[in-house]
C-alpha cells in the first residue's frame, strides 16, 4: 500500500519585532519570523483626531496592510498609589524612560515599513490626537531608528 502524501497545511507566520527605547529614542533591535497566529487587524482606516497608540504594517506604496491598536508600550509615566483617599492612584512621570517591548504582526511578503503612532507621552496629553512617532524600514534587518 502506498503512503498518501498529506496535504500541506499553510503555516501561519508572524513577525516578532523587539524594540528598545531610551527617552524618546526608539530602536528596532531584532526581528524574527515565528510560526503562530497573529491577532486580527483593527480597522485600517483611522478616525481623524484619534488618540492612543497603534502600529501599521505598510507596503512599498504606503498602503496599510495591517493595523493594531494597543496600550502604549513606551512608559513615560507609571500609575502609583497615593495617600489621598479621593485619588488612591495617580500618575507619576518617569524621569528617565527606558525599556523594551515586542510587537507582533503577520509576516507578509509585501510588508515594507512599520509605522508607530502615539499621542503625546505626557499623561495630561494622552487624549490628544496621535501622530507618527517612528518609522522602520523592514527590508533592513534590524536597521531602523525612530524618535518620538
């Protein structure tokens, strides 16, 4: 009896990008293609004046292929306990923000750039419209640097 070939299953590939930041300087540290299912894209269209943080995967012509809205991974302020019973939690500015974060997205052949968008980092300005804060050319591995 002949062994029948199993139909090949299409593997879901994701791109895992690791970033580091110091102050307003964001650097793409590494990229890795991994086998996993990525979260679905949020709507591609952005409402004018939208606040928050998101990232967009774009093709060479600048068309958005994937968009994901997330909590800002760049920490310019942290929530701390307060002695005020009316406001038990408050935001405290981080004097020297630094850290790292990872973003996941589909590993698409036509992906050319990754663009990060965010509202101003100060807590009192969190509701202001988001602007482009960094752009990375994905054809350069892991080259890329952005400034918030």
